[in-house]
């Protein structure tokens, strides 16, 4: 590797990155240098494998193929991972520029390795040798990924495949831009106080700011989520809600920005790609890498949820009509889609008097962390300790924690927590990412896993600590669930350790599982104390939180089923000769998956970016699939009795020894069965969503 690495922290390739020393200039120098090395090492590996493959009888060793390949991938992941991480949490114009300049070359290296004929032949040869179960699962995933990248195609077929892949990437980009432009091109100027009836101060300020930026007087309404969602919820002007709603659901469905031809082209190309790869439909391609085994299996789950949600959703709409009637609103007799979120909000406030902001003082961050760490100690027998000055940080707000074994005190893992929002330099949302994965160094010493846990909550102000909303508490528990699966893995092979090699529709199991504990009485009441007086959260507020969890649960579940089923059938059944447009297919599905049918100009598909511009094509069902797993896993604790300490502890250890420990080393259904003693059932999710009681 020569002398250059000594001076470039970004090429260290092991240990915790020296974040403070990684600059945008260094990215521009180091990444091309690294890629040059990796390309030449990949060429050397290919040459070496060519020689070994030339003898048809010579066996290939795992150490000759998978280990060098993993080491190449890990060096890129370590360096580029540090750059991506800083791009998300310490963004600057210089870093963003450097990141964008290198991204193409990084992706190109992955494509080259993924379409290497020599590597593919080596994996085929390796498949014939004696491997253990974990090795076999890693190898199968690697071969399948290469097959889905078109490595098995030749000549004109492969050229057509690569051309279609490139066209699909550009169509996805165009689709997303059309949605963005259609959203930004629409505006509505509001000129009088009467136009603002019912709007909260935060939204009025947002609309005033938008008007100022556009050089207008008054207020300016738009279709972006932060303005449109609260407007439909709070506005008392039914005529304006209708105008906004009609514009919202017809985005990107006319003129230059019409996404309808793009949708047909995307679906047609994906169907052709699937056939080139030997699959019947794109849905089959998607499911080849997921836990769900077949389209029929996904259809069955969605039907179970639909059957439970539809009667509940119908009753919820009746309750909204009754609420509108009590308020003497004319729309009570003719409820329309633009009335639903408005009356749901009125009913929610009347029923629960639950004010998200008013609960903040009971959830100071430090106390919530103590509650979370105490729960992990109780369930999983680990101790979590805070450190000072032991690890390199990227911002003064960041903290580094060690995870120790409860019994022996041995160090198991570490994690960074970056909890507060920094709007100028840190992207929104919350996520868990891998800083280091469990593995062994080339010298054979163990490398302990380290996670990044990133949230975006309110920072402390003066002597007031960071006070969290209940949603933020749930988010922290959720991300920590991902972190636990990453940190408590016992798998020795890095390709299947932690969350690596875990199927997409199963990877949310531990995260959603942890969210359930926020509603567990002992856990919640143990951490919810007023930061000044130390008073516990009032009993009535706890019951409101529980009730609010399932409010409008039928409508929420039905909506997800509608999206998931539409996505699945577009990618499994629709084809250009089927005699129906994608929109007509969606309207057929809506007959049994909506309570108020879509209005004539509803062109929802034209803005369904998840599946046409994101990674969710024939995968939208994954949200619900993972919720089934997590609810069923939590119900194992409910069954033994949440106050039966010995049984809870035993069940917690079993969860650690299966779901958190085995990672991607075995199939998710085997792992689930090892924990639960049976295959998953949707019963617990239906109950947790409040649908079982509603339909009793």
C-alpha cells in the first residue's frame, strides 16, 4: 500500500475513523487512490482465479475466493462508509461536492465486481465443495446477486439487459423529478384571515414565509408535505381543503410532467428484465431476495389484514360522519376524501385531549436512555456504559458507549449516539448504520462491532435538557433495535454477521419489536418522570397514549394494504396487452381496499415514488410483513405475562440468542421459528392494531 496511507486517515481501513481529520480535499485525493488499488487487486484476483479454474478438477478453497473478495469490499466500505456518514451528519458544500464527484466511480467498482464472469465461474465451482450452512447461505446470496445483475447473460442479451438497466435508472430519476416539479409548480395564494380558519401558528408562519420568499403579500399554500398534510388536517375551510386535495392527488398526471407513459414503460421494461433473467414477473425477481417465498404468500397475508381492517375502517368513517354531525357540518351527509383527516383530527382531540408537546417534560433524553439501557440489561443481560474522550467524534454533541456482557463484563461492542438535529449540516430522520462489523483482522484478532445511531430531536436549551416527544422516544427505541442486532451478533463470518445478509422484509423485526416496549407499563412508567419535579407520568396520560396508538387503526392498515396490493399486482399481473391501464388495475383493487373510492382525477400512481423511483418495486408489502414478525415476537412476552420477571428474562435471553445473535447466518424463517417455536402468525399484529377488539 506504500507510504501514501500513512498520511491519509481516510485510507486507514481499520478501527474507528479519525473523523475530525477527514476533509473534503482528502476525499478527492484518497478515494481515487483507493479505487485504483482495489481495481488492480481485483484484476490480480481474477487472474489468479482464471489459473485455478483452468484445471477442471482442481477444487477451489473458500479462502481463495470469498475472503479476498470480502476484504476488497470491506476496504471500500470502511473508507466510503466514513465519507457517506460525514456527508449525512456534517454536511458542507465542499464535502457534498467531493462526495458527488466520487460516487459514480464507487458504484462502477461495485458493478465491475458484480458482473465479473471469472468471479461468477469461481462461485459456481465453489458451490460444489464442502461448505457449512453459513458459508452456503453467504455463497447462494452472492451468486443470486450476481445473477440478478445479469452476469449469466451473454452477447446481445446482456447488452439489452444493461441498456434496460440504464434506461430504468434514468426513468426512475425522471419520475422523481416530475413529482418534485409538479409539487413545486402548484401554489395557492391566501389573502385573508378567513382563508386561514383553524390553522395552527406553526403552519401560518410556514405559509407566510413561503409568501415572503415568493415576493408576495399574505400566505402561500403548496403541495409539499409540511404544508399540505397539516392544512388538510386543520383547515376549517372545506372549499380550500377540496382545492388542495384535488391538486395533491393529481400531481404529475398531465402535460410535460405526466408520469403515466413512464409508469407503463417502467413496468414493461421490468417485466422484460425479469424474463431475461428467467423469472415470470418482476414480483418474482423481487421475492427471490426476500423472506416471503411467493406472490401467493404475500397475497394471503395482505388478505388477512384486509379482512380485519375493512369493517373497522368502515366503522371509523361512520364515527367521523357522526362527529361532523355533532358539529353541525353539512359534509356529514356527504363525506369526501378531503374531509377525512380534518374530522379525524377533531375526533382525536375530543377523544384523547392528547397534546404531543405537553408530554415532553416527562421524557428528558438522559432518563429515556436510562430506561432503554435498563430494559436491555433486563432482557438481554448486557450493560451499557458511557465513555469520555475514548473515541474520535465528529461533533461535540456525539457520545460513545461501550456494550459489556452482564455476567463477565467482557466488551461486546460499541456505539455512537448523535441525538440532536442540526438543520444546516445533518440530514433529517433517524437511522442506524455500521461503523465496524464483527469480523477478524487479517492477523486473526477479533474486531468488535460498532454502530452509528442517529436521531434528530430538539437540542438542550440553556439549563433545560433535550425533552422528547413520545414519537421521538419510539424512534430511539426503533433505531436501537437495529443497533442491537448489529452489536449482539455471534456470527463469525462478516458477510452474515449483524444485519448483513438479512432479507429486506425481515430486517425491521428487531427495530419494530423494541418499539412495543415503549407501551409496556413497567418500561414507560419507569422512565417517564417530570424533569423538574420528578413526578411520574399521570395514569390518565398513559391510558391516552395506549388508546391513541390504535386510533383510526382500521383506516391506516387498509391504506397500507391498498398500496402494497397495488404494487404487488402491477409487478405480477399487469402487462401492456392485459386490456387495462395501471390506473384501472389500481381502481379495481380500490373496490375492496378503500372505504371512500378514489375521485375521478385521483392519479395516485403518478406520485408513487416508493415503487417507481425508489427501491420498493414489488416490495412495499415489506412494511407489513416485518410488522407481523415483530408483533408476533413481542406477543411471546405477552403470553408469559409481562409482570412475570423470570419468564420475561428467559424469553429475552432466547430473543438475544436467536434473532439478535444469528443475523443473516440462517434464513429468517428458521431464526424466527428458533425463537417462537412456530412460524409467524398475523394474529398479534391484528390485535395490536386494535382491529381484533374492534371486530369482536
